């Protein structure tokens, strides 16, 4: 009978779980088109481009990306407030 330690270290034979676009979107509660738009703008979770039409997301990357965006309130700016995305457009308020 295998020990508890061996069972924990053998969770997945490849060490990392890769999700396709649909699975990643489902895990985040988003649409696939949202993930596609984020990839285009470079603002979503990191991804692996296997080929021209094959994109995968490491499950750990999705978890880390989501954890970095956790906030305690709507006024909590988070750690990245001093470094806004370079492709963001200023909005004029009327």
C-alpha cells in the first residue's frame, strides 16, 4: 500500500494541468471571447501558445492571476495601482 506522501506527490503525472480556452474561461466564469480579447491586449492570465491555433493555460497561472486580483473592498486599489497598463485609454468624464 502506497504511503500518504507518495499519493500527494503523484497528483498529476505531468506535474502541471493545462486547460484549453473553454476550460480556462469556465474556471474563471468568463466567455472564451473575453479571454481572446485579453490575450490580444495582453491583460489576462499568462498562456502557452502551442501552435497558431492552439492555446493552453496552466491551471496554476490562472489561480495565481486571480489571486493577485483579490481585493478587500471596491476602494482597494490593489498592489498594481502605480503601474497601469500601457494600452489603457484615458476616459473623459462629462
